[in-house]
C-alpha cells in the first residue's frame, strides 16, 4: 500500500464508525476498539477532529480558519466540502492530490505543489500536536490509528520541500492574553485556543488537574469547567496549567527537526503561556482577575 493509499484508508477512522471500518481496521492491523463508544469519547467529547479548532484564533469550529481552508479547496479547483477542515476530509483531499500528482504532464506538477501547500499550510500546523493527545487518550484501535497516521504524515513531510513561510493560520493568530491588561474573559478565550496558547487543553486534562488538586470539576464546556476550578483555587489551578503548558512546549520543541519553524512557533506560544500562568499563580488575588 502506497502512502497515498494508506492516508486514504486512515482518513475514514476520523469519521463515525461504519461496518466497513472493521474490514479496513483488520487490513491495517489496528486491532479492536473501533466502535461508536470509543469514537464518541475520543472525537466528540475530547478531541474534535476539525482544523479550525486548533489553528483558528477563536478556538472553535468554523470562523476564519475554516474560511481560509475552504478558500484552498476553491484554489485547487474543488467545491469545498460541507466540513472542509475535518481531518478525514483533509486527508482525503491530500490523497486525491497525491493520485493526481502520480500522473504525467504539467498537471502533475501543479497537483504536487497543491499537495505540498495543503500539508504545510493546513495539516502539519495542528495534526502532530493533535495526534500527541489522541495517543494519550485513545485506547485499542484508535491509538494504533493515531500512531500509524503520525508515521505516515511524517514520511510525507520528509518527502516534500520545506515550507517557504509560516502557515497563514499561525501568522494571523494573536498570542496569549494577559488578564491583568485584557480581562478575564479574553484570557480564558486565548487559553482555550491552541494556536494562541500553544496548548491543547482537553476535558481529560482539566479532570486530571481537578483530581490532583482535590477540586470539583463542573460538567459542561471546558470554559465552564475551567472557571469552576479557578473559582475554587486559582493559584493551584494556574500553577498546574503552567506545568501543562511547559510540557507542551517541550513536545513542540521535539518536533522542530520535522516541522521546523512551525514547531518552534508553537513552542514559543506554549512557553509564553507557561510563563504567564506562572506569574499569575504567584500573584496574590489572582482568582479575582482571571475568572471572568
């Protein structure tokens, strides 16, 4: 199976499982655990597979990041999918461009360039960090899926020319927001937007913080849960989040040999977030400044 064929096969597992997924999982050696319950826990409740969440300044699905990705679809002569930033859809588009690139003639060169741009601009800036967290949280077949997808994408990165410039998603995104200057709501919004904070903060991570600190975790959206933790013990919560950001910085730096300036940019973002959180944790009265 060629890398292009493998990526097309892997792309289906970012979608809700269908009967044919079991056959493909067997073919790829993913093992068991590709089912609706595992899918929902991973892709619905923890790590939604939409690029706009991770490269958009808002930190949610849609917005300017999705529009930018839809623009890429149009630029390569395709009508954008209803969900043009979905991981499975992006992998399918990459595979299609790869198949075109295997053809002869001038069109092959254009397809190869489009494929390179898609990889550097809209997949690499978020997919490797995303897959780090998938591997932490997934069990069974989905964990093996994430490992295999990471390996294949890394091979593709190594095959194409390095990016000439930082992705527009990254260039356009503001950095972390300091609640002492910009207020609590802006601080929380930036913290929960990975392209701004350099950190993917999952519900599972917040749950772990709550357990380690002996705090109660509110049900509901991450912002609601985070506000609850800060309200109970802002200093301890901020300190724990600073440690998470520092670990994320190290993870980004380890990818610098693969992703170059993309990884270094995200490492700087995570490092700045870690320092900001550490400063806030050290200050008295922080809980009055960051909770909203």
